[in-house]
C-alpha cells in the first residue's frame, strides 16, 4: 500500500479512529511529554473534533499535547500503552527511522514487536467504537502490522498534526 493509496472521506462509518496529536509548541528545557498544543493550531484539532464527534470512548496517551488534543473530542481515558516509541534523542531521526521502519533493530529504540503489542492491547480492550489519540511512529507501526503492504516510512513522512485515520474492514482511510 503506497502513501498515495489512501482515501479521504467525510462521512465516518464504524471502526476505530486513530488521531495523531495536534501540533506541539516546543518549549526549550521542558521534557517533550510536557509540551502543550501550539495555540496557533488548536483550531485544526477543533475542526477535526467537530467532524468526529460521535465516538463514545476517547483514549489518549498522557503526554500534554495528546491529552489537550483528546479533550477536544471528549473526556479522555488515559492509557500509557499509546505512548510514542521509546528511543534516544537523535539529530539523525530521518535516517534512523527509515532503517527502523525497514525492520532494523536500532540500539536504544523500543522493539517494533513491543510497540505493536501494547497498541494492539489498547485497541483490543476499548474496541472499534473508540477514538485513540497517540503519536505518529507508534501509530504507523500499528498500521504497518495491520496492513503488511504499507510503506511505513512513506506513511509516517506524510502525517500531519493533527491527522486522523479510520480502519474500516480492510481499508485505512484518512479522515
């Protein structure tokens, strides 16, 4: 599945929805988990939330920007299993993430198997009627597991903040 193969729809049917958090405001000397949403881009999340208001359950990682994103969809349940891939900071992210998505084990990075297992466990627990707010790399790995032909790096590289995806039957649909 190439990155150009995704469909965009307006009407949302059944199936789990996955939202990548809104754009963060980088705050120097503050841990990334505490970065808030950038106030200049909150309207992007609000517009998305208006279109996807029918979810009964909202589940989010507890990073501040993800929780702030999730709160615009409803009262979120916190689940640390939706966290981003645990990895060391690197200035060579693009190079290393290409290798990681290709299946290479990167020293200091959480195994892909562990990431997929924890995200899958959350989805198994909360089901298809939930909306899940998380991070780009971990969500990409989950999608790659569900859709083996997915070009993971290509998919990840074109993600937006925020972004929303619906899994419906055998399709991955951008909302």
